[in-house]
C-alpha cells in the first residue's frame, strides 16, 4: 500500500514537472520568435540607414579642408588679437 502511495506521488510530480517544462518551452519558443523578428527589423533598419551614413561620411570628408582652413584663420586672428592686447598693456614710451 505504501508503494502505491509513493508511486502515485512520484507520478504526480512527474506530470507537474512535464507541464512546467512544456509551459516554459512555449515561452522560450515565443521569446525566440520575438528575438528573430527584432533581429530582422534591426537588419532592415541597418540596410536603410547605410546609404544615409555613406552620404554623411562623404559630406564630412568634403567639409574637412574648409574647416581646417577656417581653423587656421581663427588661430591667426586670435594671435593678432593677442599681439594687440600685449601692445595695449605695454607701458607707454616716454
């Protein structure tokens, strides 16, 4: 009689375990489907964005010489202003 009770408890535990595994497997499958969908959307977005990024890179490269020239001009102007400020701060010759 004790063996029947023990066997019934083990059998019931196995049934509960199988039900839990099946439920978890369903959720994992759903998670996998969602992950694949997001991956496809990410790749699609990357393909759409690639031409825009290439165009932006070309624009930045085209602007680089002009920006460097402007920076040199700004440094020259800044140096001239520094020379003028130094001249203003010198004591007047008597």
